[in-house]
C-alpha cells in the first residue's frame, strides 16, 4: 500500500514539475515574442495590455491534436451537422433577419442558403461562438511547435488590429484556434475581408449585419460562384486509378471534365444532368482516416465551389457538410 502511495506522489510531483517547466518555457517565449511584436509595429502599451497576461492553455493543444475532422467517418460527421433541428434553427434565424440576409445576398451574389449553412456549422447560428481567451489560445499555438509559424502570423495580425483600434481586445473570446464571431473569422480573415456594413465605425462580427456581410464578402472574394454545384455523390467502379482519388483537403489533384470520368462511375450514379464539361475532381474522404475503410466509398465529384469552401476550412468533411446543409436550406426556403 505504501508503495502505491509513493508511486502516486511521484506521478503528481512529476506532472506538477512538467506543468511548471512548460509555464516557464512559455514565459520565456513571451519575452522573445515581444521583440518580434515590437519590430512589427506593435507598441509596448498594446503588448502589455494583451500578451503580458496570456496563459499557456494545455486544453488548446489537446483540441488541436484531436479534431473531429481527423477521426469521424464522413457519414457521422455530416449527419451530426446537418440535422433537421439545425435546419429549423436556421429557418428561425432567417425569418428574424431576412431583410439584411436578402440584401447581402443580392449585393455579394452569395446565396443565403450558403451563409446560413456556414453560420449553422461554425457557431450554431451564433449561439456558441466559443469562450476561450483568443489571445491566450493564439499565444499557446504560436509557442507550440506543430504550426508555430501560422499562428505567430495570426497573433501578430490580431495585435495590429488591436493597435489600430479595429478590434477591442476585451471582447476577444472565441474558439480554441483563435477564431472569432458568428462565422469564426481568424485574424487574417478579419483584416482582409471583414466590413463595417452598418457603418457604425466598427466591425462587430457578433452582430448579424456586419457578420453576414463580412461572410458574403469573404466568399465572393475567394471565388464562390452563385448557383453553381458544389459536389455530387457517386459510386466508383473498381477500375478507377488510385491517382484520381483525393484524400487530402490541401489540394484537389488530377481534375478533369466530368465526361472523362464516366468510365469510372457506376451508371446509376453518373450525373447526366450536370454540365459534362465541368471540371471536377474525385474525393474519397474516409480512406486515410477511418480504420479499415473501403478505399472507394464514400466518393464524391467535387466542383470549384467546393474548393472555395476548402479555403474557408481545409477539411474534406467540413466542405461536404456545408454543402449538404446548404442544399437542405434550399429545399426548405
């Protein structure tokens, strides 16, 4: 019994020491980061208001390593995010905000169904925007080695927005990855695409007017084409060459005209009703993630609009879920 107690005490001591070491390393990182921030035009006053009190958030690292995009099969992922309850919630939001949503749709040529789908999946229509301290989240991910360069750039961008008084640092609570507002914009997205649509001299991404306009502006600028297809589910024949099967959201490779893929698609699943000259790729999103997955199922033809959604979030499943929910809203409105 004493032996077990000693082991338990040792484990607690070891863990406490590890946390202390990480926190010490994090404080040392902040000192180095300060030099970088000041060299990028951030004032010492802004740095002290923002970074000085940030904390290392161990849960952020856990979330980063265990995202649902990396372990859920496609069917489960999509069903969870495109339920009838989700559709009904979106319809309720639309009824209360139809004037602004329709106005934004007309101005930016981005369908309301797509905006509702993105808002629904990102934050459940604004009901869950996240409670994490964004500054601490970004600092933690910048300190971490896995994607340090990306998150360091995002943190510097956010500090510049604060320095320029475009963002109020006291409001910065959102996702574990540093995203903010009803549509979960990262700092670089806020800088490049967020707009003050109600002209009150501030960009408020937790306000429907600015949020919908900013989302539509972003989608329009990155290439969304109104009333064009997103994806088509297919079933493949066994003779399809492996080189055509995309499993990564980073790039969709080996794209061709639809009719060039006809010999690889089972007849009953071939999309005759879609422009046969459309350039598409094939994705098989479960292959590299789901254990013992069928290498040919599920499979989808994906169009240029689908690749626009991947610019929003580099996840094959996310793109499929957004476009699925968009289609459900189209049928309901």
